[in-house]
């Protein structure tokens, strides 16, 4: 998603979520404050309150105390709950009965933490609320004080009966529950009769109570939370942030991405990071579409944007395919090259695609209106002398430069805004077949017919590393998303995985495919770097497990050499191109 998309998000019903709205920003701040408090980052929460000028701080700070109370209820730590309540004393309301005070009869109001030490350390960051705010806090938590206490005491009493602690239960009943008898409604008689029962469930009134090991504590917490929120709402209190609201929205976002993925994984996937969009690991196994519009072999393929696919080959044409249409022949042609297309590279934003050709040029095509059938070549990158075929091109992460591999053994970095060659990288002794870049854009990787892989510093143009392990021409290099792994593809019938920190020998070798005589068989990372995809001379697409090196999938369908297979991370699709003049898109068949 582009940065501009975050400012105004169109929902399914047409309503617009304006992220620049002050109300929305305030809600986001409240959710962050709640999260910080729940995780124990109290000082950070207080600082954020001050910076965004959150009102009613004392009310918001109570969520920390309530969380401590609820946590102790869930684990049955009644002594700690008793201590918390005893620490935070408040003045009893006049409506309370004149009964002996117990620790749990005093609930906290404005103190943010249940530890006296923490409370003092946090108070220095918080302005003292005025008397009206204090009274609002007291009423907020105390208006139903007796009902609140009764529910907690009842749970403790039932657990004592459950554990056959009858003497203790009798004492608890007379000293704690009896003063709250009027809140028992019709249950008081049943509570007393439990002292003669072997199990709580013998009483009809508590037949559905499932014990401390069941959900009774969770239900109690939920009831108490509802009671508090109801009172706050009835008093016209500020809007309360639902428990765990920020994490709830994150979970909804992940579920949305999973649901909108083209393929649904057959096994539950574990989300390990929120710093990138969800990528399905479902491995495609069935042909979804076959595109036949090319009149020559198809040398390269590249996903572009959310719904587009580009291909190029021996008919000198670049084609764009609309993956959202059922019409398999729906394509837009980008004419202009005078010889075969060797390589394609799309901008991550989807704004343009670069094509490298045997005519010695690299063309940059505007893709912003391509869905409407409108194409335009923004610029054609050339060299002063005849440098031969351009075998590979790659868009820089900044999207204002492209790096290209030439037959004349050199690599060139062009500024696509001016068309000028910024840097020429010299060092290979044979034509360069492939180029790649790390995610930071400071390193260039190249593979050559001289059997070597070279790593270049993009600023100085100096070769900082040469790898000479392959026994054949290196037809492709690719770098993973984090820039820590390098994949190489060679005509020695092997694909190799390298650790960028230790490149003396490969981590793994992937074998089984055929790559011995065809010039440009390519391999790529796929599915969060968990898979390695490769074309092959036997007409199959090969997929290996990057961790173990084991072959886990062979995709058939093509009737000639498969030159390249690429992965769509959002939709879980594989696209491939072949000597049989077709482009195929694979997906995982529905179960």
C-alpha cells in the first residue's frame, strides 16, 4: 500500500476513513496508551498522555489497576487481589451499609498502579486531578461497589466448596458474604445449602458453574468489566477503549490480508512479524490461466502492481496481462524494441516496468494507465557505443535508477530521470547474464558467463567480492528481502544459496532441474524466502525448501524449456514463461 493510501482509505461500503481526522488520531493515541499500560510501560504511557494532551488521565490510568485486579482473578490469586484493594483505599459512599470494612470493600479510583512504589513513581508524571474528577472516579468504580464485591466473594466461596474446605467456607460465608446478603437475590439460601453438598453442581442454582479450572473466572471478569463500563456509560463518561483494542485491530488486519489472499493455506500459518504484509505459503499446484498471445518464445516474466503481469520474449514485444479479467487473451502490448526481450524489472510501486533487449537498449514503460490500454515509453536508455545485448535489468529500490547487464562484460547504472549512465562497473571477463540489488540499494550483484559472481559497491563502482565456485555460466542472481542471502543459478546444473556474511562456500545446493545449455534459466526466492523457484530445460518448474534443500514441488504444463518462474507474495501465485510461447499462472487448487 502506498503512503498516500493511508491518508484516505476507501471501505467496502463507500465510507472514507480519514486518517488525518483529529478524532481518529485521538482514538489511535488512546489505543496506544492502553497498550503501553497493559504491557507495563507506564512512564511511556504518561509521556504520551502529556504530549497528546489526553483528558481525564485518572480515568484512563485506572485500566492498569483493573488489569491487575482481573489478572489476579483469572489465576485465583485472591490474597494478592485482597492486597491490591487494601492498598488503594477510598472513602465509602453514604449508600453503603454500616458493616465492618474489609479490604475488598475499598476500591481504588485514581491511582494508576497497584504497587505503592510504582504509584509514587508514576504520580510525579501526572497532574493531580481536581475534586470533581476524583468524585467521578469514585462513582465510576464504587457506585456498584457491593455488587462488585459480592460477585468476587461468591467466586471465592464456590471454589472453597469445590476444594472441600467447608470450615473455611463457613467462616467466609458469615464474615464476607452475609453483609452482602441483599445482593445475593435468590441465591442466599442456595449458598448456605452448599455447605451440606459434596459438589457445587449438586445445587440447581449452580449446576452450570464449571469450577476454577473451567471458564467461571473468565465469566466473572467479563461480568465485572461489563458492570464497570455500564456505569461509566450511564454517567455520561468519556468513551471507553475496549480491552486490547489495538491488538484486536491488528488481528483483524492480518485476517483481512489472509482472507484476500488468492490462495488459502492448507495448514495454519504462524505470523512472525507485522513489519511486512502477509504472504501466503500455500504452494501453487494447478494451472490457473495460460496466455498465448506471444508469437515467439517468452524469455522473462514479472508481476507488476496488484493485478498485473508482464512478459517479454522473442517476438520483440513486452505484454501486460490483466489478472483480474476472465478473458485470458486480455493483454496490452508495449511495442518499440527491435529485438528479443531478455529481462523485465518492475518498480515496487507498480508505476513503471523496465525491459532489457537484445537491441542494446533498456526501455522504461509508464504503467500508471496501462489498465486502460494506454502505454508510453518514458525513456530509452542507450550507450554511446554498440555494447550488444542487454541480458538483465533491475530497478533500484529508490525507483530513480536502473542497473543493467551487458554483453560487452560491463554493468551500467542509469539515472532514468535524465537517461545518463551514472556509473560503469568493469571487471567481468565475459558477458554479464544477470544483475540484482540488495534491499538497501548500496550493493549490486552480478553473474557472468565467466563462471563468477561479483559484488559491487554502488557508490565507488569497486568490486568488493568475487565468488568463483560455479563450474558453469552464472545465468541468474537474486537477493532475499532482508539482504542476507544470495541465490545463484548456473549452467553447471545447480542453484546455490549463499550467506552474505560467510561466502567461502554455499549454504545449500538445489538440484534436480536441468540447466546445461540454454543461456538464461533463472531462479528466484519465493514465499518469504521459504521456497526457491527455478525454470528448467525439461519443461518443469522446480520448487525447493530453502531450509533443507529438499525438492517439494514440480509443476508441469509447459511444452518447452521454462526460462523463469516468479512469485506473487500477496496472492500466492506463480507465473512462468517458456519456449512454447506461453505464459502460465499457477495457483493452489481449492480443497
